[in-house]
C-alpha cells in the first residue's frame, strides 16, 4: 500500500462509477433542500436526528443479537467519523445561512478533493499519476474564480460571499475531507453498512443532545425526513465506493454534483443576476468538476 495504487483500482470498475454518480445526485438533492429551508442550521439538525438515531439503534440491536460485531478500533473510527460529520453539517449549514449555494457548494466540494488528495498521498500511500496534477490546478483555478481571496465583500465581484462565509465554507470542505479519510479506513475495518450505521448513530445522537440543549423539539416533518434519508442513502453509496476504491479517486469523482447545485442556484434560485456573474460562477464550477474528473480518472 505504501507503493503504488494498482491499475485495477486506478481504472475504477464501472459499478463503482455508477454508485458514485448516484451518490452525487443524492448529495445535490439534499444540499438544495437544505439551502431552501428557512433556517438551514436547524433544518440540518432535525433532518439528521431521526434517521441517524434509527440506524444507530439498528446497529446496537444487531450487535446485541450477535449478528454484528465491531472491533474497538472500528468503534473508535465510527465515533471519530460521526463527530467529523456533525462538525461538517454545522459549518455547512452556517455557510448556507450566510451566502448563496452557487458559491458555497462549489467551494466546499472543491476544497474537499484537494485535502483528500493530501491525506491520501501523505497518510494512505496513494499518489497522483497522469493528468491528476492538472486536475489539481483546475480545481484551484475554479476556487479562485468563484471567490478571489483579494476581493472584498461587496466589491462588485458578484460572489455574494463575505470573508466569514468563505472561511466557514473552507472549514466545511476540510471537515468533509477528514471525514472521508476516516471513512475510507473505517469501511475497510467494519464494512460499509455497519460503519454507516455506527457513524450516523453517533452524529444523530450528538445532534439530538444539541437540540435538547438549545430547547429545539427533535420532531421531524416529511420534508426534513426526506432530506435526512437522502443524506444517509447518499452517504451509504459513498461508503460502498470507499470500501473498494482509493480515497483520492472516490472523493473527486463524486464532485460532479457541483454543476447540478450551481446550476440550480443560478437558474432556479436566481442567485446571480448579472450575465458576468453567471459566467464566472459557471466557469468556476466547471473548472472544479473538470479538475475533479481529471483527478478521478488519472
């Protein structure tokens, strides 16, 4: 593992690619639904609690019945991944409350593969090959197009994103990448279904405690329950892919959702009114998706 990734892994089986595309669709759907909520931060909390606690309880019942076993290492990974997911949802919802989804989502998803690549190379023994370095450059270019670090908020660039919102979006991307790295190891240790149940049991339970502390009723609605199911089902598909493919391939490949979400924000939510802003946001999203695909396909 410390040497090179096998050619089989690098080519990625077609089934794995289809699983990742389905995951990207689910990911785009729940992000759009979350951004459309009146209070994204509360919506994220309530959406995750019910399905998270249910799958966690199912894992506990299976463990009690002796049909599911987990090592101490696997349990520690599940707790770490669950807390990383919790922090990710808190920061993502906060970013959505501050800025347009057509800029927040591409930045979150764009920084994610860059960090995942660093983790994959530095800790998991993976490496960049072929066109993947160009992919990294394309993603960085896309991020700079979407939100130049030298552009002040309200300067006319049209990003609609303050420095605080940018920092929150970048933190969400960092947390997502860290969570994916933990999940890459955890799915191989526990298995995708078991690890999903444990991870989301931790996330749902932690969110429940936060809701109780804030005095927020942990009761869901059909709409929020649908959002929560999309979150967990999409995540299960990612964990299945992580159990058979390298982190530096899985994470970038699912970023095709960037164009779907950015397009929705621009066309349906009308987050960009000037033609120049529309072009910039679409160009930035396209650069990120292109870079992610180059990284994924090598």
